C-alpha cells in the first residue's frame, strides 16, 4: 500500500460522514416531535414547495395551450391541450431552434469545463500554497463582482475586436468564464480547505508532483465542490442574454437560445403558448444538470462558507 | 495551519536547491507551482476585466457618447474630450436629466435590502425545517431549489405572465374573490417595484437556503445535546446554538447577497424593461443611458458604473472590518 492510499483510508475512517449526510441528532428530536408539529412542518414545506414550483408549473400548463387560449381572463388549467407549440418550435417555425440549442450547449459546456478547470487550479494554489499576492488576488475577485458588468459592454466589445474574438464562441466563453471565476474559485478554495493536507503530503512522498497531487488526488476527492461549481458556471452561461446579444455574430445561425428567444418575444408578443413551450425546452437542460448535481449541492456549497 | 506545512516543505526545498538566478530565481523556484496554477485565471481576468474596467473609469472623465466615439465603419476618429469631474457633478447634483440619482439610489437600496432580508429570512426558516428528519426531505429539497436551476429569462417570462393585468393568474384570482378592478402590477407605479422584488426574492431564496443548510449540518451535535441537558427550550437552542453556528455562513451569504443583488440586471430588464422609471435601479439606468435613446451616453453610463463600484467598496470595507473585529471572515 502506498502512503497515499494509507492516508486516504485513515482519513475516510477517521472523519465522520458529516458532509451531506443527515444530521444524526435529528433522529432523537424527531421522535419527540408531536404529531401536530409534524403536520405543521409538512404543511409549511408543502406550501413553500408550491410557491417555488408554481410559476414554472404554470408555464408548463400554458405550453400545451393554443396561443389564443393562453390569453383568457379566467385561465383554466387545461384548455384544448395540444403539443403543436412544441412541434412548431422544434420544427424551426420561429427560427432555427435546434441550431440555437446546439450553440447554447456548446457555449455553456465550454464555459463549464474551462471555468471550472482554471478556477480549480487557482483555488488549489490559494488553498495550499502561501504565495505573495494570494490574499490580494482573492480580494480582487470580490471587488470584481461589485462592478456592474453590463456597463463594460463597449470596452469589452473593443477588446474582443482587437483580439479578433468578436462574434466568436470563444470570446463569449471567456467573458462568461470571467464572470463565473470569482465565486467558483472562492467555493472551491473552501472545499479544498476541508481536504486534509496529509493527503497532499502522502502523494508527494509517493513521488507525485504538486500538479499530480492536484489532478490525481484532490480533484477526485472534491467532487461535491466541483459539482456545485459546474452547476454555477453552467447556469451563468446558459440563460444569459446581454453579452450573448452583444458579442455573438448578428446572423441568425450563430445565436444562443436566450438571444433567439428574445427576438421572438418582441416580434410575436401574443404567442404565449409557443413562448411557454420554448421556455420549457430551454429550462430542461438546466434542470437536468441541476438534477445530476443536486445531491452534492448542500455539501459542496457548505464548505465555501464554513471556515475551519 | 493548513498552508504552513506546505510552506515548510517548499522552504526546505528552496534552501537546499542551487540558486543560479539569484534572488528572483529563488523566488520563482519556491513559488512557481503556485503561480503556474494561478496564471490562467490571472491572465484571463486581467485582460477581460481589468482593461475594460480601467477604460471605463477613464470614460467617466470624458464626454464620450455615440457621436464622439471612434467609428471605424465611418472612418471617424474619436472626438471625445476629457471633461474632468463634470459627469460626477452632473450625476451627483440629482438633476433629473442625469437620472435623478438620489431617487434611483433609494430604489436600489430598497431593491437590495428588500431582497436580501427576505432571502435570508425565508432561506433560514426553510433550511431549519429541511434540516430535520422528515419524510420526503429529498423531494422537498429538490422542489425548493428548483427556482435556482431555471434560467432567469424563463422565470421572468413565468412571472410576467402571472402578473399580467388582463390574463394573469393573480388578477384572475383577485377577480374571483370579488376585486372588481385588480391592479396593473407591472405598470407605471410602485407596484411594479414591489412585483420585481417579489420575483427576485423567489429567485434568490434557494441559494441562501442551500448555503445555510450546509452551515446547519456543520454545527456539532454535541452542542445541541449539551443544550438539551441544560434544559434549553427549542427557542433557546435556536438562539444560542443554531444562530451562532451559522454566523460565518451568514456573513458570507449576506455580503454576497448585497453585492450581487445591487447589480442584478436581468430580473428588472426582463420583467419591466428599462423604460419604467418605477423600477429603475443604478445598473438598469446605466444600461438605459448606454443603449436606449439616440445619444448613447457612454460617459454617464460609465459614471454610474464607477459610482456603484465605489459604494459597494465602501460598504464591503466597513462590513469586513466590523466582522474582523468580531473575529469573523466573510471572504
């Protein structure tokens, strides 16, 4: 057994499954909760869940209505249900929906991969090495989030033009990465801080370089943190409108879903049914990503905020 | 504590290694791993944020707009001039033709604190409830986090539809209970501000809830057990164990909440647009100066940007200083 394996094993044996696991104390308290309190708790949570999903549920309901039925003064839950809205949107009656979908997936995917990777290396360096400039870099990440980014569209446009990236996917991806990096780095640094440094040292004893330690040992252990970061980066890029409309080429083929849909909102103000169907189609990938990472969300996000 | 060990190792290596390039070489030898890992982010961020930001600060001291900016298409050189502090003077005078700064500021503060207070309150209540053992906890959690996963413009569409005066569900409900003339929610009144704040609260609660839930799960059990042995009431346990245990997460969540909410653009932009003065906040007004109208007043937009940054810097500095005095760190 290598030193690394030994340390990883003892660590996993030693540390209780605190992260993400249900709090053990609750079992004791739950037994003593009166039936009335349980009913109240469930009632409150059901109401909150209802409020959380209702607006989206209503879009879903509307997406099956013909456009004119979406404009009733006394809306009904079901009214001549049809899937025409979906088939027409997918068939490209309102612009090349599937092309836009592909563009959005490509841009959000690249943002996620690049953003998470470079945030992770930075976060690892900040977590493990005490190099000059470390604290000021983190502080400047905080300051970066204070500036209203939309105001930077003109200078950014000029900048991308200078580098020949204006109108290109990679230019937009880099801008998205920049907006996602500060929080991603902060979160991952918090997560890496919770991974014992013994593991790094054991890895070094086994002859791994610091990069090898990061890539082969720490990243796999930081999966929950990576999952939240990826979720955050994906969402940053997936639904964004402002930069996408400014920095992508003007032709219809190059648009993202969010931008494409905006043009269709302004042209066809009354097509609520179609708009609802398109919204559901756009929300789906984000919800899928969410479902994949949701188990990691709590533990992944916790480490960012909890020191020590 | 964590980092000191790593530093120890690298120092040891630095001391024994030859130093062919003198002090700089030793410095690089000692820190090159760290810098190599940081450099992609520093380059990307430096180029994409720092250069435009500096240019923006410079713009705020000029009279740049659509007719004075360089236009490569028309082969027209830049004609804007440095005007010193004029933009700041005009904006800070509160002159309505420069956006009625103090009115917008009040709305921005209302928007920010209205959102953050309720994000925190609802997030805390839901997190405490979800932290108990109960049937269906996983399902509740998924449903409650869902608003976070939905792209902002889809949620904006959903809410605009619900708030619609003629065929929105809210007004249908109001008519159903006998309100003859239900309000125009998203029109030219302060109701529009109320409506966008409601939407923003709905959007932001999941993040706060998840962060606080993580914080709750890191509070050691023993503290609760000790409190129970001491005969603490549930309220006392909440006030003396839960809340202090959440201090560190709360500090971060509130700081980020204020900074982010101050600069949330998409919600107002997508729901009431930039032409409704009742929902004007600093960032949407900057955008309005910037994009709408024939003048495209980049200089005023830039000035609003710099003012926003300055106010948040002052707030954050004070906030972090107060926290540090209490032994906390929020970032």
